[in-house]
C-alpha cells in the first residue's frame, strides 16, 4: 500500500514514527495509544449517531407510507360501501 510506504520512509528519514488510522482517513504525528483509542471511540460514537439518525428518517418515511395506505384503504372501503 502506498501510504504504508510513505510512513515507513518518513520514519526512516526523520526518526519520528507517524501513526495513521486503519482506514487511512487521518494522519497524526506522535500519537499515543490513548489518544488513538479516544479518537476511534469518537468516530464510533459519531457513526452510531449517524446510523440512528438515518434509522429515524426511515421510520418517519415508513410511518408516512402506512398512513397513506390506511387512507387509501379507507377511501376504497367507502367506495365498496357505495356499491
């Protein structure tokens, strides 16, 4: 992987080890394990919040669809009663 090569070269040339996220989204110099764990926990929390938000939006959409179906059934029931 190209990023791994870059970090290995950086460490050889400067003597400073650069750590990076496993998904390659962040570059952090002289990161401690505690800081990396804290940052990972915040990313996890944010991802969970985003997933919950998306689930709530889907739930609202489903509730609207159910209301539309119930309204359509009620209208069809009225038409059936007229015949």
